[in-house]
């Protein structure tokens, strides 16, 4: 190996150095290659020695274990031989130097013979000191445990790399492999260098003829050697044909020895001959080597003139030969070589030399190459041996992926010509799919072609409106590759499709820098909207395909989240860019409702339960958007316009109804998000209906503030009553499942209604246009009804006797206080809170009210034997007495203060007559 790597290092070192450093490169490369070969050989030897040592250690450990288990145990004392005095009874055991048999050292087994040496220790030499025992006297011998041999380890990465290099260099016909590579580089470099330096003094015709003659001789030699030595013969044939192609193209392009017609005729003969030889000998390597030389010819012998007609005509002949071979042999490697060289070199030429005036002469070649590599996958599928012909996904999806961006570059981004091109591509794939569907072996090809046809037909729409072709094309191509990769179980194709969708996202971000204030600003009908729609469909489709495959867990979730992100971004952008600010909240509500409806309609037919996430999220956003509509000032949908139920307000009722009906789709299969989605839509309904009634009362009829809160809370109270008394109605449209979360819904309603009740305590309660009457006004009737509902609810909670009243009593006292203060405000025209508390009439009203509440609680607790209620009344009366001494005594000089003291004294007398003592507790009764 060292000398082979030394030769290769010398050659590549000579190529890498400049003209004045060739000698250094030659010797330096040879030294580096030789050292590398020696290092590889020494490393291989070291690994061999380590393996042998490990085997020897394993054998030694096994032998030691066998010797340990075969040892002789010490004999008992009664079996001692005659003449041996027995050990005295009191002698300690530590004074007897007994060496257990298990402690006898055992020599390892000799690898050569496998025999075990004797276990008896050898006698010491005369005059030598006896060897010490293996263990201290009296110490027990340590138990011997057999060593466990180490498990064999697999080869390391360096071992595998070394084996790969060694196999390539030493297996097969090594000289031919190296020789052909060196010959190709040598011929190409030699022709170029000799021509530049002017070293050849013979006419160029003779030089080219000599090289061609040598190549023909090599070709004949390869043909004669192929039957006996196939590897040698085929490699020699491929190299010879490549050299001939280089000579012909050099004679035509660089030296002008032959004209274009003869040159292409000879190239056609050579490529056709290589194709015939490869097909007859079934040698894909011969075809690949010949065509690599053919494709490299214009690159290595290029003059820089950029004659694209000659270049692309030459490549057209080569691709025609690839097409002809694909008709007979399913050689995917040759197809990929033609595809890569054609489009890569064509792209490099276009980036360097293309000008718009060359479109008429370049476009036909692009169309021709596109058709070549659309047809070659068809031939590959027909030539396969599978019942359902295997599709070459790289060519089938890669051809439009590469060719269409080149078409965009040729057209300089013109939208309408690009749209026409996309339609033409869609027609080609539609015709291909229509033809392939008739052949049962081409079922996968027909499905792939049909998908591409739909993709490009869809792509024509955004191209006609705005040039967002890159992102949209890559996203849909990525979806097609994901589908094909999952269908044919090709992970590389599948991951390439996912990577392509990532590139599509990057392309969309780049497209944001190109701003055209034209049709791109129309709602939904613009390139941005359609681009985002295609991105979301590609992500959703990839997630659905992975979920159907059933072998993935995290990836489908990430893809679904990505699709939901693109879909949300679509709605967000279109609403913020194209709609009036006052309509934004209503538009967002409509977008959430449309999302919920689409998810509900597609969840069951697509057998994709994950769509329930989008449905639930849309439902959860509806109540927040309804509140945002009020906060942003776009509450016209709630009844502000003069024409009732016209405009945006009508849309909001549609959004809420659509969201509520969509929750039914979460039943089959049942989603864990069903309770949250249903409760969220009911909240949106409560907010919308309640606030609509409040705004309607304010702006439609000019009702006083005392009407607003009762009307706003009325829908919530109705929903609570339906949920508690008629769950089949209150739980529509999922009444069958509603009992599972009815308690939670009632708790949420109780909290919201309780919060509204507390807000109502702070309202002044104007009852315009009706006169204000104590207790008989909308606000106070609502507060009393809420207090009664709280009492009923507390009693249904099965609390201990007396506790509901104890919890309800402070609320009743608070309400009584507010009623007294509100009466002072409305009837005496006193200012509303907080200045009202400084008025004498208000303080007297509070004193009398609290005393009435305390007396009532005292009497009720005594009569019904409710000791906690009695003590609550007693506490209120104590509080009244403290208030009399601290506050009301300041007003004794006027009628209000005197009335307070008289009322409290009279009530205490009455209560002393009715219930002088507290009721006995249960312990006292027993």
C-alpha cells in the first residue's frame, strides 16, 4: 500500500504545485503518500497484535478458573496419617501453617499444547531459602474468581475507513482503477498544458491523430480482453472512449481542425458506440465512464467563447444517447450522471454568459432537456422488474425543481410568461399521468405525475399574480418528495422533501424584501396570500402523511404546528394589511370561525384527529376576540349602527354559531380538547349576547346605567339555568358528553356572574326612562335575584347545616348596605360613592340597615336552632353598637343621629323579647 499511495501522492502533488515548484510537489507528495501507507500498515498490524493478546488473556483466565475448581480440599483431623500427633485442644488455629489447596499457584495453559503444568510447587535448591507461602500464615486464602473475558468490540471508524481504502486499492483490478483515473487527468492536463506552452512542434492534426490512435488501440485491447477479464476490459474501453471524446471536441472547439458538422457526427458515433457496447456487455461502469468523459470535454477544453449553440447541441446528443440506453437498461447511475452534468454545466454557463437577447436560442434546449429527463424516469420504471415499477424520485421531482428556476432566470421573473410555463409543465405531467394510469406497473408513476400536474397548475395562479415562484414551488415539490419517500420507504427522499420545505420558508422571507404596491395588496388575491397558503398546505400535508405512516411521533406534531403557523400568518397578514383598523377584531373572529369550520369538515374524512387541535384553538380564541372587539372600539357589531343587525354585528353572530356547531366534530373520535373548545364558544356566546344587549340598551333606546348590567348578565344567567336544569339544551351540540364538564362550566359561570354582581354593587342604578323605586328597579332586582340564586346554589352543595346561611349572610348584609346608600343617592340627591359615606343620612341608613340585618339573623338563628346564624346576628349588632359609639354619636345633635339611636334601641328591645338567649348546640341538647 505504501508504494501505491506514494505514486498517487507524487502525481497529485505535481498537479497541485505551480510550474516552478513541480519537483517539490512531486517528491513531497510521494513522501506524504508513502508515510500514509506505512502508517496505515502499522496501524493494521497493531490491531492484529492487540486482537491476539486479547485472545491469549482470555485463554489464561479460563485456565486459571479450571485449576481453581479442580483443587483438593484439606483432609479432616481424624484422617491424619499414623505417627502424627494430633493438635492440642487449646492450640490456636493461627499457629498451624496450613495452606489451602485452592491457594496453590497454577501456571497458565501453554497456547501451543494446551497442557497444564503440575500444581505441586518445586523443591527449593540446596542452600536456598524456602519460598514464602503465597499468603500469610493463618490468613485464609482469597476466593478465586474466574476472570470474565472481555466481549469482542466492533471495528472503529478508523478501522472501517482503513478497510474501505484497502479494499478499493487491493480488491478487483487495482492497476486499471488507478490507471484510468490517472490517464484521464493526464490526458486532459497534458493537452491543455502542451498547447499553452507550445512544446509540441508537430502539427496539431498529427498530435490529435496520435492520441486518437492510442485511444483506439486501447479500445480494441479492452474489447479483446473483456471476455476473459471483464473488469480490465470494460474499464479500458470506458477510458478510451472518454479520451476519443476529448480529442474530437478539442479538434473542433479549440484548434478548429474539423468543422461543427463532422465533429458532432464523430461524437454521435462515439457516444452511440459506447452505448451499444455498454448495452451489449451489460456494463453500466463502461457507460458511466464514457459519458463522464463526454460531459467533461467542453469544460476541460473550453476557450471561453461561450458558443452556447454548439455546447447545448453537443449535450443534446449526449442526452439522446442516455435516453436510448434507458430504453434498454434501467441504469439509474447513468441517468443521474446525465442529469447532473447537463443542468449544472448549463446553470454555470447561464450565470456567466446569458443575456436576454439569447432567449430564443437557449429556451429550445432547456425545453428539450426537460423533456428528456421527464421521459427517462418513465423508461426506468418500465425497465424495472417490480410488479409496480419503481419511480426514480430524484429525476421525476428534481427535473421540474431544477428546470423551472432556470426558466424563471431566462424570463427575468416575468409573471405572466412564468404562469404560462407552469401551465405547460402541468399539461405535460397531466398527459404523462393519463397515459401511465393505463399501465398497472406504472401506478406510482401515474400518481406522482398527477400530483406534479396539480402542483404546477396551482403554482400558475400565484405566478400570474406575483412572482413568489421559488417558495411555492419548493414547498409543493417538498410535499411531493415526502409523499414519494414515505410510499417507497426512502428516508433520504423524505428528508430531502422536508429540507426543501425549510428552504421554501427561507425563500418566502427573502421575498418580503421585494415589495410591489400593485395587485399584491388585494385581499387574498395576491402572491403573498397564495404563497402562505401553499406553505401551510405543504406542512399540513407532510404532517398528515407522516401520521398515516404510523411510525413517527414527534415529527408529525412539529409539521402540524408549522402548518398552523403558516395558516395563522396568512390570516394575520391579510387582515392587518388589507382591512380597516376598526374591522380587525371582527375579521380575526371570522378567520378563527373559518379555521374551526374547515377543521371540523376535514377531521373525519381525512381520518386525522390532529385537526382537532386547530379547531379547539380557534374556539378558544373566539371569546378573547369578542372582548378585543369591544376594547378596540369595533363593537359596532353589538348594535351600535342605526340599522339593527346589519353589517359587522351580523357577522359576529355567524362566527359564534359556526364555532359552536364545529365542536360536534370533536366527538368522533373524541378529543380531549372538546370540553375546553365547547366552554370557550359558550363564553363567546355569553359575551357577545350580553354585551350586545347592554350596548343596545345604551345606544338604541338610551336606557339608564341601571339597565346595562342586568342585560349584560342575562345571557350568562340563562346559560347557567339551562346547564343546571336542561343540560340537553344547555350542552348543545354535544349534549351527550356535556355532563362530563357541566360542573366546571357552572363554576366558571358562577365566578363570572358573581364578579358581575359585585360590579353591580358599585353602580348608581339609574332607571331612566322609568322613575327610580327602592327595590323595584332593574339593578336592585338583579342583585336580589343573584343573592337568591347564591342561596339556592349553597344549599345544593350539601354543606353542614347553618354553613350556607353563614356564607350567605355577609353577602346579604353587603347588599342591604348598598341598597340603603343607593336609596340615599337616588331619593335625597346625595353624591354617589365615596363621598356619600360622609353624609349623616347615609350613616343613619347604614346603622338602621345593619341593625335590621343583625336582628333578622338573631331571630332566625334562635327560632330555627341555627347557632352560627345567631352568632352572626349577634356580631352585627355588636358592630352596630360600636358604630353608634364611634360615628353616630357625632350626629346626635340632628334628627338622623337621633333616629339611628332610637331605631337601634327599639330593635334590640324587640329581639330581646323574641330571642333573648342563643340556641343550644347539639351537645347541649343531648
